[in-house]
C-alpha cells in the first residue's frame, strides 16, 4: 500500500490540474461568461453535463449493484464444515422488451440535446434582429489578427475594441490557412477559412479586457496567436473610434525615417487618413501575393497595421506587454521573441539574422512607434495636458529642405550617397547623370520626380519592385520639388 502512494499522489495532482483549469478565475475560462453568446453556449454545456452525469451515476450504480449481488460465492454444505463452489447463475440471451427500452431512451436523450444545440448554433451566426450590430471583420494571419471596421474605415491588429451591451457581428476571414476565433469568456470558437466567409456575433456585458486565442492549429506559432477584446462603455468606445481617425502628434524624429526605410513596406502606420482603409486592404493583398508567389525573393509580406501603436497594450500578438524594453527586443531579433514570425526572413533589414541597425537606431524606431498616439488621446481621462509648442523648421534653400526630407522621410535608410555602397535601393551617387536619357520625353527633374511618386514604374535594372514605399505621394508639391532639387546636387 505504501509503495503505491506516490502513484496515487501523481494521479491526484494531475486531476487537480484538470480541475483548476476549470476555475472561472482563469482569464480564458469558459465558465466566467461575460456576454449573452457565451452564456447560451454555457447553458447548453450544462444541460449536456448534467444529463451525462445522471447517466454516469445510473450506469455505474447498476454496475456496482450487479457486481456485489451476483458475484460468485461459495455455499456451505448443510450439516458439515465443507463448502461447494457456487453454480453459475442461469445464463440469459436476448430480451426484446429490454432492448426496445434501451434503444428508445438514448434516442430521447439525443432529441433533448439536439433541439437546443441546433437552435443555438443558428442563433450564434447572426445577431438578434433589429439590434444595430457593430460590423467587424476578423482576419486570421500567420500568426496575428487583423481587425477591420468597414463602416468606420478603421484597420487595427490584435486588439479588438468593442462597445459594451451592443451586438458585434464578426465576419471571419483568413488570408493564409485555417485559424479559429475564440474569446472563451465571450464567444466562439469559429474557424476563419481562406476563400470562405463565416459569421458569428458576440456581445460583452461589462467593460474590461478579455483574452482571445486562435483555436485551430495553424503552424509553428499557433499557440502565440493571441488577441484581446477591449470592451468599453459606448462613450469611451466612440472616443476610440474618433481617435483612430485622428493623426498622432506628428513626430518626424530620426525613428520616423528609419521606420519608413526599413518597416513601412509591410507595416502601415498612417491609417488615420481619409481613404486609407481601401488602400490598406489592397496593400495587404499585394503584400501577401508578393510573398506567396515568390517566397525566396519577396521583401514584403502581409503584416499588422501599426497605426497608433502607442495605445496598444500587447506586443507580437499577445506575446508580451507593450513596453519600450520589449519593443526594442522585438525589433532587434523578432524570432528570438516569437518563433515563426516572418519579419526576419522577409524584411531586408534582417535577411535572416538580427536587425542590421545600431542600438540607438532601434531605440529611435521604438520611440517613434510608442509616440504613435492619437492627438488628445487620454487627455479627457487625465484632465488635460499642456500642449507642447512645435518648433518651426526653416530652410534657406530648397536643396537644404530636400536634404532634411531625404534623411527624415527615410530615403537615406535605403539609398547611399556614394558610388560603392548599396544599402537596399540604388545609390544616389551621380543620379542626375543617369537620369538624363533614362525615359525619353522626361527631363532629369521629371524622371526623379516620377521615380519618387511612382517607384514601381521606374525600377532601376537589377533591383526588385515593390521595395520602395509608395507613400511619398503624401508629400506636398513643395516638399517633392525640394527633394528633387537636393537629389540633383548629389554628384
Ligand atoms: Cu492561427 Cu492557430
């Protein structure tokens, strides 16, 4: 008995593990229902659980009763001290009446379970009628979530803001493989399937953060494909909607240039602009196609939208908290942080290893990203902050202005100024001599101008397309002219 003790202890502690995993205190417990959909799914679960528990007790009870009462026993021979072995009981085969009963009973149980199951399955597809749901598209990617608000023109990633007490219709899609959208306390699971659209809905009763998780094995980082539902009272939610359409306090720090040069091929950062929603959807498809059809050479792949990253609470799809320290570690060596991420195998700045950037440059990018906070965000809550005066920049000549833009818009991150060095794109050395007869009918200035605004139409031989960010169309005419003036001076 003593020697068996460790074995019992091991079994007991394993059972204990199972039991605590059911605790409603756990943030991914399906027992801590926080909305009507989860509540309904729980009710169905409890119905089945108690029916199963009753059957278990009846069957086990009958088994134990039979074991004890009909076990083989020795019988004493009357008038002597001897016993004889028991004679086997009468053996019976088949009983029509019993067989009919134990066929009908399970059939009835199945009906009792099936009716509410089918009803609830259908009810989870669409929000209740006349309920004015919020429309959200949840798009699964390896290994992160893209959330789109088509009626609001907002795209974000990994953190889904919803209002409380209002149904949210979630349209489920995937760009690559099958994932599954699951917020244990609120609703789920339902698969996101490439080429097929599923729908479900959810509703949250109380403001708070609710943990979500991809629930379908989708590759190496499946377990690290988390997300968060952030539920807010209607007023706070509307404030968030507005904030997402408000530009950040503009920050043209060094980090901005570095970001444009190394990160902006895959990550959009300015989706607060009008009309950027459609642009982002198209870009995301292009990035994906680019990578999918040429995985060896592509330098971009679909990636999370980083607009207003500074207000996010998590990093790398829930891998870590959003802190400067974590962000730096993530930029430096993403695969060390989260195995499977494509960042390192695709982006030119990594080429399979740690970022080819100095520590201060990585810090500058992190500072820039964390400063991506909508203007006025949190001011209402914290009681108002003094506005900092922005220092006005003055340039004496267009060339000087152009040089500033060349560095601060990120051009310098990819284009060197000397003949020998090639960073990512062609060197700017001797640009003016090369551009004279490049395209017939275009002057030198026009050629340079066009190459900035429509980079893909003026690819220099030997360099891949789609590498240069096509965002310079956002520069003002004056800024573009200044850039051209500056580029002309590089001899
Ligand atoms: Cu996506 Cu598992």
